[in-house]
C-alpha cells in the first residue's frame, strides 16, 4: 500500500484550510446579501415579495421600544373645541346596512333599495381595507374597486333623492393602497418594511397626512349627501412586530384622532361616528358607536365595555341579522340583502 508523503499531506491540509476559509467568506457574503435585500422586501396580503423599484430611502427605521402602558380609561379624554359637538342630540337609528360583500352585486342592492317602502337610515360601506373606493371619487391617486361603481353611484343618487338618512362607513387605518403610495404614513417593522395586519397594510394614526386624508374623504362624502360618517376599525392594532415610538400611549393617539375629527366637523351638519373602536373613547352627543360581529349573548358585555359613553342605549348601534331580543334595548341596523351573492 502506497503511503502519502508528508509534503502531500501538508498540501492537502493547506488546501482544506483555504477551502473552509473560502466557504466561510461565501457564507458571510450570503448573509450580508440577504440583509441588503431586506430593504426591498414588500409585504403584501398574499405574502412577501421583492420590489427593486421601491424607493427605500423613504423608509424610516424606528428604534424598537416597548409600547406605552395602557392609560386608565378615565384619563383618555376627548377635548372638544367650540362649537362643542356634544350639544347635538343623538338621533335614534333604525334601518338597514349595505356591506362590501353585498356591493359585489350592486344591481341587486339597487333593486333592494328601490323596494324600500319608506325612507329610513341606510348605512353603506364605501371604502375597503385594501384602500379601494366603491364610488366615484375625486381624490387623487385613489384606487377604484373592481365592481360596477356606476351602479353604486346610482344607489347613492336614489337614496339622496328619496329622503333616506345616508350613513357612510369607511375603513380608517387599514388601507393597503394608500400605504404603498405613502410609505412613511404607514405602520412599519424594525427594518422599515410595511407591517401587515389582517392581510392589509395599516396607516399611522399619529401621521398628519393620514388625518388630512381621512378629512378629505369625509368632506367628499358629505358633498354626496351623507349625514353621518363612520370611521370603522377605529383603533391602533396590537401587532407585536410594530415598532412605534411616541410619548403618548396608543390609546391616547387614537383619542387624539377622534378629537381632531370631531372638532374639525363640529360646525358642520355632519355627524362623526366610529365603528368597532377601542372602548376607551369617551364619546357623547350625536356620535354613535357601530358594532358588528356581536351575538345576542355578547350584547351585555359589549355595552359594558363602552361604559364611557354618556347614553349607550342611544349611542350604540348594532349591525346584525340576528332577531335575538337582547338587541331590542339598543339601536339596530339589519342587512338589506341577506341572500348569498355571486
């Protein structure tokens, strides 16, 4: 058996050492490359993707900090300016609601609206969580829903011309399209990527541009005949990956937005209300709280959670198809179209 010479073994060991060193360098380069690609990662409702056309210079990497502790309910107050909107009486509500699922078949909704025998309150969803508008909007860069928007416009025209009390509901901080167009207005993760909650991007409640955007939508809807605007899912999400630094708690940030919206429209004939909001809001006056997804067995607990309301029996409005008599003590809107739509 032929033995391997000392010199050959030395060359083999040296080659192995060089090879291992080269592999380590390649591994380090791979890790650094992955970190570099992180700036181009965009999270979408269907997953993550790379977007090399994204302007990553607009991303703000915010230092991760612990979120501020929840402020006791009694300290999260809304400061009203003059004229004080609490002077407006809260009107009783009875009627119907039209959600985004129903609007997938707007012709059926229009027929149902035209079949109503007497004017009443009709709530209609007009902006989804992906940022799509379900009516003809004049807002720049707005994204139109992929439905027959002209028929939705006809629904609004019919409601306005026949004396119905029109209530518009829009998703507030869930808005994928606006977040993609205005990265620095969105909630983000530690590396500046857009944070995804419930499959959608969320806007930053503390951002002035976001607040101006919400006011612009509300003004436009008021011009179309709506008497009340409901800002739905009015809360700061509880995502653990969100990095957000503020001297205020998340509850206080949301209360500040409510304060600004209520005061901004206080001198108008528009009522500002909130859908599925955080329970800390101490609303009074004409504003309503619209709650959906509540069963009959959950009515009492839902009402108790909003103990800061001045008159819960006239301020809480349940959106439900249930005939459970536990809803009878409160205001209720029922679905206008109950059959399964294509």
